[in-house]
């Protein structure tokens, strides 16, 4: 504690206008410099010191002891008569009080407050001792211990290839070489926070510069392993992720106490000197891809149709082959069966075959001409009209009864035609007889 502040607390006023300055006499005694104006003589420092000690002793409750020499001799050494000497005990008490107050102030200087989201690091003679949490903490004052606070929860960021704004480029950091020997201009931002504040302070000389150098090293390694088109277009997310993983690996190996939160690619583009040529190359590549896509779309439209047509034709051919084969097989089997029956009864089989053939022929024609050999009578049978008439009769019968006719549809011949047909049939027994004679022969 300073002496002026202590004197102020004790009520001692030091004024240059005090008339007692420069005089050894007490109040009420004639002053040696009477008749002088205030402030003309120099102040008496010894008297000031005695006044200070006296008031200090009174403040701490100590009584003034009379001077034996003054009592015996009736005067003091200075010839002032009755002025007390400085008390050594009072001076020691005063010095002890001042030392105690100074010690309290020195001990109080070891207290410090750690805010929320921060960590306190305490050093003893420059060596790490322990860490403290948030709140009020105390350590031994200087020069024994010292402390430092670190923000642990704060998100920090370093910039690669630019500073503050993307337009403020750092060419030495942003230009990188790819695997296909092309140059790209890349800017990225790395966000990180502290996971070990002690390692952050003790193992790094320049903390943020260390993270920046690690980020630049990692991004150059990742870009150098990939093609230019991959880095510019489809592989940007993968490049950022691989850079983050590689940075975390390197920082953990350095024991830097850093946790990488994310890597963001701000801008990835070719150098400005070749920007126009690169744009032309990009447009050409886009045209190529567009034409490829159009050709692929046309192929996707034509090829399935051609395959469907080919498959349909193959199925139709297979069906036709199966039909022909089955028909041929059926005809062969039927012929074999007919042959067996023909061998048993040749005449009956021959007549049956003749009738089936004629039925087949008549079913496909609408007009039948019958020629009689003996009388040369030519008969005309309108089968189409007969079939239509039979169908009309069946439909009328169905409408009247309300149920479909179960009788087979037969063509009824007119009355004027039926006799002539029968006559003609009666006149034609000869072919049958002749065929039977042939068989008998």
C-alpha cells in the first residue's frame, strides 16, 4: 500500500501552505518564521514524519511514551523542549501492517475467473500443472504460478487460398496441380474446435498457422491424386471429405488437440489465364455428352422394338412349324387309320371318302350343277339361298320358343327341286355298281 493513501486514511493533510512546515515547534509555540508569509519557507520533513507516526500510532491504539531524556533535562536534543522522539515499536507495527496489507493484495492477485465455454490452464514456474473449469479459481500469485484461459467451445476457422473474401485470393495457396497435370484454382475454408486445450497450447508454436499448413498439405495431396474433371464437377464432395479425414489424421499424429468439424470448398475453377479456352472445352464436352444421350435414347427406342418384332416373328414361325408338324402328323395318323379300315372294307371306305370329299367341296361353294348322264338334265341348286332360308327359319324358331334351337341346321330344298334330285339319284346307281364290280374283280 502506498504511503500517500495511508496518510489520507489517517487524516493527515500535506499542504505546502501549512505554516508549520520548516519549523520544529508544536502548536501554540512561537514559530521561528513568524512574520513570513505562508509558503515562503521549505517544509520540515522530520516534523512531517513525526506527525505521520503519531497519527499512525493513534490509529492502531498505541499511546505515546514520554521521553526520559526530555523529562530529566527539561529540553530535547533539538532545543525544541518536549517534542517526542520517533517510537521504534510503532514504526515496526506500521511496517507490519503495511506488509500485511501488501501480502493480502499479493495473495488476492492469484484469483481469476474462467467463463463458461473456456478452460483455465495453470503453470508453475512455466510448467503445466493442472486445468480448471469454469467459475472462480485461485492459484499462487506471481512469480510462483501463472494462468491462461482458452476458449474450448468456440468454432474456429482458417482460410486456404483467400483471406476474408474469395476475391482476395492468395495465389501461392490456391493454385494446385492435378493428376492429369492440369492446374486448378481452389479456395476452401476449414472449421475446427479444440478437444484438448493443453495440447493446443503446449504442442503448437503458432496454432492457427499449424492448422493452415496441415490443410494446405492435405488438399494438395488429395487433388494430386485425382483428375481435373473429377475435382471440378462430380468429385467435389469426395475431395472435401477425404481432405477432412487426412487433416484429422495428421493433426492427431502431431498431438495438436484439434478436432476438424468440416471442410468447405468455396470455389474450384481453372486459372483465369485459360478460363475462356476451358469454357470452350467444357461446351464441346457437353455437346458430346448431349449427342451421346440422344443416340442412346434413339437406340433405347429402336432396339426394344426390333427385338420385340424379332421375338414375335420367331414365335409365329415356331407356331407355324408346330402347326404344320402337328397337321402332318395328324394326317399321317389318320391315313394309317383309314388304311387299316380300307383293308377291312375297301368299298365302304371308298364311298365314305367320296362323300366326305364332296361334302367338303359343297361346303365351300354356293352353286351346284348336277348333270344327268341319261337324260342330260342339268339341275341347279342355289345352296346359298337354301342356307339363308334355313338360317331364317332357325332364328324365327328361336325367337318364338325363347331358347336356341337344338336341331342341326339343314338346308331344306324346295318341293319342285327335291323330286328331280331324287330322280337324278335314282338314275345314278351305275357308278356305284361299276365300282363294286371293279372291287369284285
